[in-house]
C-alpha cells in the first residue's frame, strides 16, 4: 500500500524534527526546518494532501492560477531541492520516551526530538442511506477525480461552501446540468465564485433542502429530498466539510477542542512540549493552503527553538 523507499535514510538516528503529513502545511514546515539545518524527515500517508484534489487554485499568493496538483508539484520540487527525505507511510501511535518521541507505523519505528502534526482532515460523510452503497458508483467526494466520468450527465453537489461552489463550477464544464443542493438559505462561497455560479447557465441552486436518501440500481438514479420529493441525478458529489485527522494526537494526550481539532497557540505549540501542530488538523478558524503553510512555518521556528534549548550532543 505504501511506497516506503527508505534508501539512504538512517532510521536508527533520532531526527530533530519529524513532520507528519504530505500536504502544503507539512512541506512548508519541512522546507523551513531544512533551511534551519535541522535534521528533518517528512512522513505522509499520501503526498499532496487535500489541495491536490482541487482543479484550480487562484488564491495562493504569487501564483495567479494553477491546479492543486500543479501547486503541490512545485512544493515537491522545492522539497527535493533541499534534499528533504520523504517516506510514504501512516503513523499510528506516538510515545514519549525520555527526551524524545517514538513514532510507530505498521512497518517501522521512527525517533525524533520534536514532531509537527500536519495530518489535515478527512472529507465528512453525509450519513444517509445509499451513501456507502453507491460510493464509487455515483457517490463521490472529489469532483476533480471523478467529474470526467459524468460527461453530459446530470449531477448534484451537496453543500454550500466555497469548495462546493468550486466543485460545481468544475463539474459544469463537462456535464449537462449541475444542481447545488444546500441546507441553508444562501451558499457561502467567496463572492467571486458565488458570482461565477450565479452566471453559469448550467448550474442551479436548490436552497433550504437536505438529502435524506440516495437511490439507484447499479449506479445512482436519484436522491430523496427532506420534503419527500424524488429528484433524478446520475451523480452525487458530497462537499460538506471535513473532520480533523487528530486521533493520533489524542492518543498521546494532546489537547483538542470539541470539533476534535488540535488546540495550538501562536507558536503552533500544542499542550505537549515538543509536539507542534499546524494546518487543517489544528483549531485555527480559517483553513486554506496558505494559512496551513504559515502555521507550519511557525511550527518549524518553534521546533528549532525547542531542539536548540535541549543542547543535544550529536
Ligand atoms: C474542493 C476543495 C477546494 C479547495 N480549494 C482551495 C483553494 O483554492 N485554495 C486554498 O488555499 N485552499 C483550498 N482548499 C483547502 C486546502 O485544500 C486545505 O486547507 C489544505 O490542503 C490543508 O493542508 P494540510 O497540509 O493542513 O492538510 P491536507 O492537505 O489535508 O494534508 C494532510 C496530509 O496528512 C496525511 N496524513 C493524514 N494522517 C496521517 C498519518 N497518520 N500519518 C502520516 N500522514 C498522514 C494525509 O495523507 C495528507 O497528505 C480546498 C479544499 C477543498 C476540499
């Protein structure tokens, strides 16, 4: 499952910093740590993170417009230029042993004096009948990945966020019709994307409506609204937010809020000294690539200070 290429990486040593995650936050943190001459290792379940699944990014400063994957390719180039080692693996538990941490995956143990948790979030499920049954057969959580299968079909996007609007705009390029189905009064997209949605003839918004069931035979045929109406669609794209990947942090006792987000301060410090967190997994109110990178960079500064204070003899 994982491409664990550990060639040339000394796994017996204790790293100054291990960064967990393969998204913009983790890589931003690692780039700064490497430039501080820290001995840094990045371990990510997948490379690219959530941003790599979006078709277009138009708000990353200095880059007018780029695909999410294209942006992360640039992060990868920058990381490679600094020879930062990356291992594709999933860390499942962390233990504190004396002055350092031990991190465990199914396959391997790693050691570090400090950690930055940048494990992002998981797409939220709608939790209705038919969602699980038709996952991959008409139910999707990623328009960029699955949109091309719906050429000239009728699809709906569930949700009212900026991400939902962007998914609808992407789907409208290829499909016959896109319905945005939103439980609130008015979608909450960025003004520019909201305007694009309103001006797009192929997109129609159905407000004040919840989906209670997804129906089909081999693939999806329809959804059922909370007023009982059956509505025909070929595909359902669910874009209703995400939940933080913080179980790992919770297990070692890092404090989280009622949403499960890791509580951090302005130095990206968590409740456990030596463990830092940043990006979508943390409790900052705004979750974008650039805000994650910023918190990740702050985590690198703080980890550098933390390790320096330890006066380690290498
Ligand atoms: C449809 C959509 C469109 C978006 N558009 C924009 C946009 O235009 N501009 C923008 O700035 N933001 C956008 N965002 C938000 C942006 O994607 C996120 O804010 C950003 O990806 C957060 O980065 P992150 O690195 O904190 O987390 P993520 O990108 O979620 O990365 C987390 C990483 O951690 C890894 N991981 C998880 N658990 C473990 C573990 N136990 N061990 C090791 N690794 C682990 C994951 O595999 C992943 O690589 C969009 C989001 C969506 C859904």
